[in-house]
């Protein structure tokens, strides 16, 4: 089964990622990984940091002549901004008066600052915010885009996009295929499906920025052609919808996750929520609707997986809220770090990426994932078996 870990601080030298359990024989498209990283850097509403960074991945292990070896894949992404922080964020030089400037002592409400400091005993909250920063999600995107490439080899497609920004809900084009959705959302800088709403949302973000405030939103991920039977009903912790929810909630600033109709289903009759069963000789089993978002009993049922995530607004406000200085205990305004007005656009790629990772995890937990050709053959046989069931 694949697994991964990331390391690195926002203004440290680099981000590092190790991805284990990837099948041997996968040809990596490095340009496509970098395109995913570039997409994560973009989006209307981003702050100035992204003008400094130019995220590209370097592979230093687990790959030979562009093809995975089955050994751990070692990845790095440089933090260009480290050049401006090389003394303050130096990993090895001892602390001095000069290299401990820019201390953070006024925690931002809604950020990890205060509780992180309390838990780890840091008196400079920079030690918390450097790692809790969403900068880390660049590496999750690199790993997720690799998983997306593997999924494509297994004929599984997915896309994450923006369905709501602040108060504006976008026509989610739920009936479009992953391919059509990808075309629609990459035609604008908001990753939304409806081009008609771009101008109004730009206005909302610009006005919010001028007011020193921030915005959240809703992200939707759809994954198609996922075989039925991933995950298991046999124990609570083997339910794949639960594992996906945990991975999505693990993305910075997420406060809610829905599968299918989610909370709306709670207020409807059973007859309006259950998806009626159908079978055809050429296509096998399906459901007439997909209110349950591709899951029954914690297992994929072969219908498209639909996951939504609610992102809270960015906690760093240029018009800061009340805080308390951790040294003096005086009530003061929270500290202001350079930040984004909204990160909903990049977050939609991050959520897409973590869903891709969990799907590959489930596939490699279910089938032998040592070698890509064998995995493809095993999955093809499994799909045929399901169709005939
Ligand atoms: C972030 C604050 C900002 C964002 C950062 C996340 O960083 P900085 O203070 O360096 O401008 O730009 O996001 C990224 C660096 C990124 O690559 O997404 C935060 O506090 O979480």
C-alpha cells in the first residue's frame, strides 16, 4: 500500500516528500506534475508570495530513466523565498539576536499559532506557523499528481474544482464529465465551471481584499470509473468514505466534508435518497441516480465518487482581530503576516490531490501494487468479474 510523509517549513530551504509503495513501471510525466504545482500557485485572490516562488519538483530517488523502480520516491521542491529568510530560518546555525528577528507573539485567531505554541512549548510562534502554513500543500500536490497519473493508467479520472466562493455559489455543472469539467474550469483563474460568474467573483475578492478581509468557499471533487468494492463495510476503520473524509479534512482550513448529497440527504425521505439499482449486459451494475456519491457501506459502488469540502476563510487578516500577546498578556491586535485573500482555488487542487492519494492507497491495499502492468491486468480481470456478477 502506498504511503507518504512530507517535511519542510514555509520559509525553510525546501519541501521534502517521500512516497512509498508506488508500483514499478510507471513512467512519470514530470511536466504534468509541474503543471499541477503551477496551477496550485495560481488563482485569483493569491498574495505576493507566489510571485517569488516557481514550484518545480526534483526527483532524487525511486526513479530511473523516468520510470518508477518500486522503491521509495524522494521528492523536493525549493522555497525560493528562503533566500530572504536564510538567517532566520537557518536549520543548523545556533540562535542569535540577529537570526531570531521577526518573532511572532500575537497569535492569529483561527490559525494554529496559539494552540501549537501551547502544545509544543514554543515562545516564538513562527515555529508553529512555518509548518502549519499551507506552503506544505505544494508537496501534497506533487505526490497527488503522481497518484493521478497512476489512476489514469488504471482508467480512473478525477478533478477538483471550486463550487462556491464566499457567498457566491457557482453552477456546478454536475452533469459534465471529468474531461468537460477540466476544460471548463481551466478556462478561468477561479477553477469554476461557469464562465459567466467569473467577473462577479473577481469583484467580490477585490472588494474583500480592500476591506482587509478574507474568503472561504466550497470545493467539489468528482472521480469516475472507480471500480466497486474499494474499502470495506467489515470494520469502521476500513470504510473508504471515512478515510477520504479524513484526508480531505486534513487539508489546511477545511471545516466540513460531504459525500454525495451529504447534509441535504438528512432532510429528505429515503425514497428520494437511495439510488435504484440497474444492470446491463454490456456495462454491468449501476445506479439510476447518485445521491450517495458513489458509496454504500463505506465501499465504492462503481458510481462517480462525489466529495465536497467546506473551507473556512484564511485566518490572516490585514484588518486584524483581537489577540493577546503571549509574552506580555496584553490584549492586542493579532499579528499580520503576508497572506492570500482567498486560497480556495489552490485548495481545490490540493483536495483533488489528496483524494487521488487515498484512491491509490485503497487500490494498492486491495490489489498487488508491486508492478504497474500486473496491477492493470489484475484490475481489468476484477472489473470483468464484477460486470458478470
Ligand atoms: C500562508 C501564508 C503565506 C502564503 C502561504 C500560506 O505565506 P507568506 O507569508 O510566505 O506569504 O503565501 O502559502 C504558500 C506559501 C503557498 O505556497 O501556498 C499561511 O500562513 O498558511
